[in-house]
C-alpha cells in the first residue's frame, strides 16, 4: 500500500471520473470484428513446444503465446485486449429493484494474435446480478473491435453493486483488462399514507416531526443549484447523509482569478495503460487551498482519498519546484508547476499520485455548502468534475466528469 504523506490533511473523499461518453441504453449490437481466417492447417504440437500459459490475474497482460491462428506457422504473437468504451449502462446508473438490463462493453483486440472461435467472456468476481457464468465472443482479428454483452438483473435490495468480467480463451487462459459493471439500486418510493392527513380532531403526534434535522436547520435549507443537483443526487443514492444545501451557490473567483485542475497518473511504468491510476488536483483560489485526490482506479474511473493543502506559491517563485527540478521525468509526462508543483514536490506526492501528462488547466469553480458538507463543480476546458463532500463523517463521493 502506498504511504500517504500529508502536510495538511482535512478530510477524505471518493472521486469518480468516468472519461468515456455516457451513451444511452440500446440493444446488444452485433460484434464488428470479422471471424478468424487461418491461412493454412494448424501445425501439429511437438514435445519441444511451449508450456501451457497459466491464467493471468484480472487486469494483467499474459505472456507471449503461440496460438493457432497466429500470423504464420511457428510465429509467436501477443494475446491481448483493450477497453474502448461503455456502450450501455454507464457506471453508477440508477436502477429500480429487479430491473433487467443488458450491459455492453466495446473492446479492441489489442494484441497481435487473432482470438479463436472459442473465446468467451466469463464472470470473475463481485455481484453476478443473475447473469450467466459466461457469454460467447467468437473469433476476432487483431486490431478489430467487438461489442461484448451480458444480460443482468438489478438486485432486490438498495445499494451499490459491481460485477467483474474478463475474456478467456478455450484453454482457460484469461487475458485483457477486467471489465466491470457498477449500478446503484435505488430505495423504493414510499407509498403515501392516510395517517399523515390531519383531521379536525387529530392531536399532534411525534411521528409527524421531522427526523432529518432540527427545525432551525431545516429553515436554512435552500434548493441545490441546477448544475450541482447531479452531485447531490448521487451522494444521497449512496446513503451519504450530506443534508440539504444551506446557502446560495456562488462562482468562486478571487481578484479576477478562477481555479485550476490537473490530472495525474500513477503506476506509469506498467506497460498496460489500463493499469495506470488516475489522480487529480483542484485549486480553489478563494480559500487558497489545493485539493489532492489520490486515485486508485484507471482511466475510466477515479476514486480515492482527499488531502487538502494550503496554497503558498506566489508569482515571485520559480514555476518549476526547485526541489524536484532534477527528477527524471518518464517519457510522455512532465513536472507539475506553480502551486500544484510546490504542493506535489514539498509533500513528496510522486509515489501517491504520480505524474501529469498535460499542463494544468484553468477551471471555473462553483460551490455550495450543505448541512454536512460541500457541493463543488470544477469546469475545465475538456472535463467538468462534480464533487460532493461529506465533511463530518470524513467521506465523500463525486459524480462522473461532464464534457
């Protein structure tokens, strides 16, 4: 487990940032890949042939193999797959209890081996949601894309459910990244009851008193800003008692300066990019704070712990942090600069959140306090993050990013 080094930790939260487009539900499409066509008969095995490949853990690439259907007799090739996008049921889609649905992932044959006709998608772990143990995939040529689908059913109890799946070849070898489906089963809608209707002779009863907050707190509630409702709804769907908004939302701007946001990537030495962990920094200028999200998920999702540091950098200081200027930067990445760079360098966060691959971007910050936390929107030029922070319990959740 990576060691977190904090100079000023204030709270923790989960940040979920789905980078793929959220597409509407649709019927299972026909795979786009052509079948595997061999150019000649399969060579007979010999005693000196390679040993069978052991199944690889979910999300890891297997070793180079020599399958049938390779580009030439005796040639070696790599069996692999890459996640492309969610075609149906984006992460954290809200479902009613017992709802049947079809989850579809778009996947590319990212190796140099053609997948054989016996390739299938198998259930690996988590919540199976009344789905099959496996679903046929068939032959897919190297470089081609295919849509993989399974029929599932939302559980009967409210909560968040996740099921993990992976590709498997005929001999049981698993390959490619783990594919998962995650849904939120909503609480059932309460039926209206006649006992709540007052009558002329009815005495006041304690059952009609509010149970969420005292009267003086309830009077302070105001509507959520329309741009922050999505974050509030998701927090409540996960039973975060964030409470109601208590003040008018406002755009954060200090002396004409808006905020900033920058994505970071850890585990960048891993050859499989689907295993690079994505983290985030957000700068809020009015409070002069830097929010650091230590991500534990890959490019399609981010969730992790929040650390909050004071922003002490000013324009008279170097843009590149002097203490880290001589570090060896991985190819394709760069050193963070200014306030982000100072926090990153002084608190030795490279082991926690890794390296940025793009410069920081300006971001318009929208914020609104709640009874037990904070709603915040950080709108950058390419991605918008909606954050719901539950401060009293030290927990938080954030919605997926918006275009």
